[in-house]
C-alpha cells in the first residue's frame, strides 16, 4: 500500500495544480499539534547530538566525508518526516542516488583505474558507499509500508529487472576484482529496490511527472557541477578543445542530452502541469554543454531522439526546426570556440573510420566474448579492460557499446535478460501512446520517455 504521509522535501517535485479532467489531491497538510512540535524538537536535538558525536569521533582526514554523509542522512530523514503535501520519500532517495557522485565528488586521473585495479580507492569512494547504505535503509523503511513489496520484485515485467540484477551480482564471484564487482552490484540491487518503491508511490499521472521532475533537476546538478568547477579553475576546455576538463566528454555530453530531452518532455505552457521557464533555461544550457563537451555520438543521438519526439507527436515542422537549429548551433560553436580544434584533430587522425577506435576495440574483445559465451567474465569486468585488452591508444574503461558490454560481462544469459527489459519498456510506452489523445500532456510525456529510451539505447 502506498505511503499516504506528507513530506516537505518532495514538494519540490510535486505539481501544484490539477490537470483538466483530473481531481485534485485529497491529501492535506496535517495540522501541527503540541505533540508534533515536541517530536520535531526531539528529533532535531537527536540529529544534532548524533552529528556532534560522529564529528568528534571522526579522524581528521575523514571529517569532510563525515559531513557529507551526515548531510545525506539529514536529507533522507527530512524526506520522511517534515510535513508537506504529496508525500514521496522514495523520490527523495532517487534524487540523492542520482547525485551521489556529485555529493561525494572525486576527480579521476590517469592512475585512477590502475589504483582501482590494485584495490586502492579514494576516501570519497568509501563515503559514497556509506551514503548508499543510508539510502538502502531509507528504501527498506519505504518498503515496510508497501504490502507484498518483495513479491513484486518477481511479478510482471519487473521480474526481468530483478533477474538481471541477480545475474550481475552472481557474476561478481568470477569477476577480475570481486570486491569492486560486489560494491557496484550492491548499488545495482539498491536501485532495483528503489525503482520498485518509486513505482509503488506513483498513484496517478501527477506523480509520474513529479518523478520526472526529480530526475531532471538531479541530472541538471550532475551536468552543472563539473562546468562550475572547471570555470572556477579557469580551465573550461582541455588540450583537444572539448569542454571536459573535469569529467569525460562521453559522460558530460550524454548527461546534458538527457536534461535536454527531459525538458522537451516536461515543457508545458499550462500552469501547474509541468515545467515552463525552467524547462527553457535548462534546455538551452543543456544543449550548449552537450555540444561543447564534444561527444560526437552523444550529440548525434540527442538530435535523432529529439526528432523522434516531435515526429511521434505529429509535428514534422518542429522536428525539422529542432534538428536544423541544433545543427546550426553545433556549426556556430565549432567556428567560434576551441571545439573547432577538436574536430580538426579528429579529421586529421581519421578517427571517423573506426569511431575513434571503437570498432578496433570491439574487434579485439570478440575472442574474449567467444571464450566465455554463456556466463561472461563477470560484472564490472570491463572496468579493467585497458589492462586485459590493450587494443587502442587510449584508456578504455568500458566497451562504449551496451550490447557488447552485457555479452562480455554476463554472457548470453545476461544478454537475453537485458533484451527482455529493452522490449518491455517501449511496449508499455507504445500502449500509452495508443490510449492517450495526441493533444494530451500524457501523450507528450510518453513520447518524450520513448525518445529518451531511443537515445539511451
């Protein structure tokens, strides 16, 4: 049964107005009582006391991590307790999980993968793992109020997600680095539980949009953080000319594209329905970052997905305008920013013939895939691909291909389960598109989610 309490924090993701034809929420903020105020004071005092004790007992080199861990705990607690309309503590946990790498930010270097291969990790990585444990406790607290929660893991379409998570965790036993695989397997299992908790709290379309709003603002933080850090350092562009001095362009550009596609999905001029001014600002900013980060595949995939979004809605002119406008923006930034240097280097190196060495890498791993075709090499085994298959002149921490990634890590068994997941998602979205009128906001959101699916695949 869905949680019917109220929280303050998730009010940021709630839609304040009812859609036409939809009844307003009947949940009202509870009236504060003397007993409630007393509990509030006691909880705040307990949190303050525990924080003081933790910080006092924490070694000096762990003080900053302890502060971040305490911050995560306080946000999670606020998501459950502080009163507000439309309760969605699971959405708060989802937002925290999405930005966990921003909270526990750590900048990688040329030795980070080598250190991880040797089993050495920065302090922030341990802090992030503790944050995941806090999120797990919060998810378990959410699931305690959902009848038959764990049975739902193996029911309906969701069983494929659960089965894939089990296969990934099980494959850690024969992965090159057991500990690293189990840690990331823990996160995958946590996300599996969390998504089910979120789906149980989506009672109507307003909740669906609320969930997407949490997602877009979390991804906005993911995109903005490295840009701000680079700007403060005065190092906006790397030596090649791409705006990716803090994180990989293959991460920054796709993340910005996700924000762009979500702004198209949620944009609405109707008050209380989705996002309006914030969607415009986020969309423009995300488009600029997406292009300047210079991930060629990410840019092309985003343009393709955006075109699909408008075509699904029967707006051919808008599709052409989006594609042409983005192409013009790419051309303008190539001519006026250091990004042009990168594309000149790319042409000189003839990188287009092999997709920047990707096809060479894919050919090199095929013998390894054929060597263990059924169960693969273990979850997260491609993290150390650069030490096992040195096929390209750059560090390759993964295969840049999700299908080969599944085959390499979990073999044919994991690949088949992953394909079932990939079939179920568009099937359900297509069902919504068939039922909703094209003029309805529900149709727009479903079309946007399908376009985002096309981009991610």
